[in-house]
C-alpha cells in the first residue's frame, strides 16, 4: 500500500501536470486571516509587517500542509524552476537543505 504522503504528492503533481498555471496561481495566492487561524497547530500562516501594522496571511499550501501534517506527520513543499520561478511540482518537505558531496567531505575532515 502506498504511503499517505506519496498519495498527497501524486495528487498535487497530477494537478500541476494538468494545469500548471492554475496551480501556480492557487499556491501563490494568500489571504489575510485572523489570529485564531494563525495560531492553528498545523496550518501554516505567514506574518508580514505593513505600514499599518502586522498582518497574517494563509495560502492553500499552508492549508494543505495543515492537513498533511495532521494525517501523516509530514509536510509538502512546492518546487519552482530556478530560472523562471515557475511551479514545477511538489515534494516532501525537508527541514534541512540537502548537503552536496563536497560539503559532506568538508564536514567530516
């Protein structure tokens, strides 16, 4: 049986394949939210300081990650093309950046 996070990733990547522009707009869109949602233990929100004070925003990826984390204990990350910045898919979220082979050698020597 397929791991639950893999099912989430397959579905998200199928959606990107079907309509990359719509998914990029959906994932990139955020709306202002209240403190109760901002304080949710798994839904991710972001705070921005504006001239008129701090405002908190939530996007679809924050909600998706709230659901994923509640069910699987893991989160997903959006992947963007380096040059154009276009959404190209989703992968499992990693708390640390991958270490390149030469950096690993430097750490162990």
